[in-house]
């Protein structure tokens, strides 16, 4: 897997470079959503989706672990309800209003 900046990430509205920016908890810039010629709410929506990427990846990895264990038999590490909570939290972050 390629390396990437560890999460969590968050979308913030406005910096000196772009109307919406995605940053880490310590303020490192991950992405800037400029939205030239677009509605500002679209830039914020894009930033939220980008900011949710680490959690969405984690949720997808956990869901695939659950899927794989269903194919090969019971896995004591599989916790479907916990994995579903992780997935739901990531989706909420990505589409937050």
C-alpha cells in the first residue's frame, strides 16, 4: 500500500490559499478545495469527503475482513456490529451537513 498522511483529517472553511482546506489534527495541509467557479458548498462537500478518506478506508478494510471471515468460517476477530459502527461513523463524516 502507498504511504499517506495518517488521519484523522478534518475540513476547515477557509485558509489563505483556498476556501476549504483539509488538515490533520496538528494542522498539516492534506488538500485544498478551491472550487473556482463553483458553489462554495460543493467545495466544502468535497473537503468533507476527502477528510473522511482515512475512516472510509478503515471501514472498508474492516468490512472486507468480515466478508472474508464469512467465506472461510467463523473468525474470532470478526465483530460485525463494531465494524458497522465504524462504517456508519465514516459515512456520517463524509456527508455531514
